[in-house]
């Protein structure tokens, strides 16, 4: 009988120490799991935001090639390079209801998003090239502890003028 009591005491002591180890292991694994999960979500949001920026640059390049030589008659875009923020007003390629790209930049900070439209051959004639570059900063949520942490998402589209 004495032998059994000692043995059950040893087994009970082992169970108590194992409970603490289980909690420690779970906290390490759960922390790593949550970090990976939020990292995957953060990466997904960044890829989606890059897709938005790249789609906006393609849309603006498409607008520029469709108008071609008619662009100077439409307003202040033509053969001169345009460099402006996405919240600029009075520039048809940026803020016009039908040709502008402001509404394409969903989730981007328009005040910090740069748009550059340049005619590479110095002309907006038939089969000349136009390039639109859109740069928008992305501030990851996981790096919210570091407010200066930012990634510049840049997309550029080059197309030939069709008209």
C-alpha cells in the first residue's frame, strides 16, 4: 500500500508540471500562428492595393491613347508631361468624370498618390507612345507601431496611341 501511494504521488506531480508546459507550448504556437495569419492577410491587402494602382495606370494610359491628338482640344493634357497628385482638380486625366482616374484609386490616399503622364516621343500622334505611372504609399497595419513604415506601390503602363 505504501508503494502505491508513493507512485500515485509521483504521477500527480508529473501531471502538474506538464500542465504548465502545455500552456507555454500553446502560447508559443498560438503566437506564431497569429503572426503568420495576420502576415498573410497583410500581404493579401498589399497585393490587392497594388492591383488597384496598376489598374488605374492602365486605365489612364488607355484614356490617353484613345484621345491621342484630340487630347489638346479636350483641355490641359496633351504632349506636355503631367505630374500631379491624385486629388488635383482641373486636369482631365485625373479628375474628369469620364476620363479621370480618381475614382479608380479605391482605398488609396489621393493626397499622397502621384500620377505622371508622359508622351515618350514628344508627340501625341498616331502610333506614338504614352506612359502613365501611378505611385501610392501603402502603410501596413501590422507595422502600425511604426507610423513611418510605408511601402511605395508603383505601377507603370506604356501604350501606343491609337488615333
